[in-house]
C-alpha cells in the first residue's frame, strides 16, 4: 500500500511537471515569436522607408558638386571670370560666356534633376559641364562622377517606361542595362586613387578589402552590400581628409578641399543610387536568378 501511494504521487508530480514544462516552452515560443514578428515588421518598415527616401538622398548627393559650383560662381562671378580670362587668355567676353554657361548649366541641371523634369536632358547637360571642367589631377574623379550620372540616366529611362511595364520586351538586354554596367565600372575608378602602395599592414589590408569591394561592384555580385560598404568607407575618408571647414576661408587649401569634398560626395550619391536601384540586368546578381 505504501509502495502504491508513492508511485501515485510520483506519477502526479511527473505529469504536473511535464504539463508545466510544456506550458513554459509554449510561453517562451510565443514570446520569441512575437519579438521576431515585431523585429521583422520593423525591418520591413525600415526597408520601405529607405526605399522611398534613398533615391532622393542619392540624387541630392549626386548633384551636390554641381550645385555648390554653381552657387560659388554666382557669388564669385568676377573672380571666376578673371581666373578664366587669365588662365586661358581668351578675352573678357569669352570668359564671361564660359562662366555664364557653367552657371546656367549647373543650376538648371540640378533643378531639373531634383524636380524629376527632363532628367535625361539635364544629365546630358551635366555631362557637358564635366567635359568642360575636366582636369589631369581629377580624371578618375570626373569619370566616377560621369558614372553616377549614367546611373541617374538609366533610372530616368526606367521611370519613363514604367507606364509600359505590362508590355513584354523583345530581348533580355537593353541600353538601360548597359548604362548601369558602364556606371558601375566608372564609379569604381575613383577607388583606384585611394589605394596606397606601401608595405604597412594597414595599407595592405585596406587595399585587399577595397579591391575586393571594387571587383564585387564592377561585376555586380552582392552589389548593394558592397556599394553600401564603399559608401561608409568613402564617407569616412571624405570627412577625415577633405575637412575644408577646419581651414580658414582665405587660404587656397580651403577651396581645394571643398572641391574634393563635394566631388567625392557626388560619387557617394552614385553609389547610393546603386544601392537603391540595384546593379541592373548585366550583373551576376541578375544572372543568379536565371540559374
């Protein structure tokens, strides 16, 4: 009788413990499920907000160098004209026409790009401004800026054809996809100037990581992640090395650093546009979907 009573108590205790353990597990699973759902919903909401605002931020960064140069020409009209006249020995009227053309082309192009009106014509005009202002010291930087404009031109072409989204296309490739490819390749040219050829461990590590990211962006593999990493890297370098606000305005180095800062910011805008829109059809990321 004593043995039977102990067995009954043990069975009741085991059943009670098992039920309690199961209830505890169910409670924990419910809590973790709710937390995961909240985090997933927050992530989805963050991606939606980012996708909505990132193209606008990318456009603003991309045209920042043209906007800054146009505003500077407006406030330093006589200095810019005298500099062009003395450098090119072209006379007063040609120097005035050159400065006026740059001023109207840059300010007008920026307004059209930000308002999303006649973006293709604005891009062609800004391409012309780059060609007029190209210099030997900033060849890679100017080419990278042209790559950002190519991506912007590709985006404007896709927006123009969005009303025909339901119409099937005749081929897999299009001029837009090749423009995105050219934009990617031109964008990474700027990072070739950031490579340091010395034997220090930090420089070797920086060159290896930078080269890997450049190759990933160029071939279109893990493009958004690689481009975002390059954005953070380039932003840190830009703020550290081109801090023009730390130099007095009357020194020539102030204008030089300011020019480099906004040129680099425009390349960052091109990379942000790549993050927002993706690499395009001519890329490994798109080919993986077909495989």
